C-alpha cells in the first residue's frame, strides 16, 4: 500500500513518542494508586506528575486538575447547577451555550432542557457578544459554556471578552479548550475561564483520557461518578495510570513545542488555502474572516457532497473529514455551519483539513494533488448528471 497522508488531526492526533514511552513505563507498574505500599505509591507518583504537566498546559495549579475518561466526561462534570464558589453554595440557575459547541456541551450536561439556551454566532462563526450580554442579563446565576476554538472551522472565540461579560452578570464561564490546547495560548487566568476541559488524544496523548481544570475557589458539589475517593472525591474509580501518564507527557511536549509548531502550521495552512483558491476559485473557505487555529481549514466546492469527496480523498491516500468525528462515522449536516447561516447545500460539501506538528510540505503537495483529482472528477460527474437530466 502506498504511503498515506494523515490530515485529520482535529479528530485525533497521532501518539507522540513521549506519550508512548510514558505509557509503556507505566504499564510495567503493578500497584493501585490508592494503595499505600511502595507499588501503589509509584503509581500515585506517575499520576501526580502528570497532573502537574497537564496543569502547566492550562496555566493552572495541579490540585485543581481532575482526570476523566475524556473531554466529553469533563464537559458533563463541569455543566452542573451544583457549583460552589469560595465556599458559598451558589447553584447555577441557567446554562447558556454557543450554537457551535461540541454535542456534549449542546446536550446541556446535567441541566434540564428548559434551563438551557443557545447563543447565536456571526457569519464568521464568532459568538455574538451583544446577544450574550443581552441574553444572560435575566439569569440570576448563569453558567456559560463557549469553546476556545471550533473543531470544524478552527475559529477562535474572544474568550477574554466573553469572560468579562459573564462575570459582570454574576456568571461563571466554562471553556471547552480541546482544540486550542497545544496550538494557541491556553492560560486560564489570561482567558478568564472558571472551568476548562482538555482532551489527551487531541494533543498526541492516548485516547480515553481527559481533564477538567477548575479555578481554585470553585468546587463541584455533585460528582458525576460516585463511589471511591479518587480524584479528591470528584471522580470515583481506579485511575487509568498508563493513559494519564501518556496524557501528562503529551501535555508537556505540546506546551514545549507550541511556539515553534504554530507558525509553521499556519504557513502551511495559508499556502494550502491559497492553492485551493487558485486551482478552484469557486471553493469556499469557512470562517476565513475571523482569527483561526493555525492548523485548520474547512472548505467546500459548490455542488459536491462531503461524503463523496472524503471517500475519493481516502482512495487517493489522504485522510480528511467532514467536520466533527463524533457521530459513529456518519456524515451529518454541520450544526456549526447552520449556525453561521451557510446554505444547506453548500454546508453538505464541507471538508475539513487539519494539520499537525509533523505535517510536511510533501503532505501538502499530496493533498493538493488529490484535491485537484477529486474536484475534477466530481465536478465532471456532476456536469454529466446535469446533462443527462
């Protein structure tokens, strides 16, 4: 089989060598991290070292990091009315989420359906700040959830400005930072985030690990998973030591290389988009007018369906996607593009190309070559179908 080109990093990043090494070392340990003997303490040491590394990626204190099975669980843990601030029980009465959030946030977490309201975005996919301020004004203690950067378009949200509006309304802000961490700055204090979710496999760690990071004075009074006292009684169950160790190693590596990786990926992305525009002027690149992640392009050719294009790319040795990879392999209409006001027919053709730290010029050349073949073939087929009709 010919060498393949992987350009679906927003779905999952390849495992970093550092994470693999940390996991293999952890698998050699026999102890349960809750045991007090030497073997248990060795496992505990790995978990706590990883906690420090993950906290470093978010600019937080290690004691405020709670490990979970992934970002979906971290979002569910965060989105609860049962929040305590500074030792005071200040339950949240409403949840407000942007219309472009991940499904695990749009589902409302542990709020009832009548307590959840969506917030609109602009045509560029940026949260409408005026609508945010106006909408949350009627809530007594709102919880607002807005992602740092969108998984489909790569559009970066003005989190600091959002935090100021939310805090002025006596609210708390949860930020799903899954796509932004390791690609752009993700410091909780600088962002103004009160709660922040992270995912291991988006930064080159193993799948099945994530974390919720809290501001120091915020406590969740009703854990999602009850039982033992693990994770300071916020998440019961024996810890997945190997996955957590890999997560920590990936977090350290992502933080150490971000400043050199980001501009290189941005240069590749800009060249990619320029070449797509030159070769297929009718192509549309979504969110191009807003600040975006350095690695993400969401593009469409009018008249071409994403599922057909993705299969064609795959047959040409290139892995891309239609957007979020959270629907059991199904290609579904994008709620993100719908919220941005994109016509359904154009939205159905959206193809996401996402780069990573090891993406090369050669990968780009292969993608562009495949793009031309796919575009030529599919557009010709559509023209023939039009003539036959």
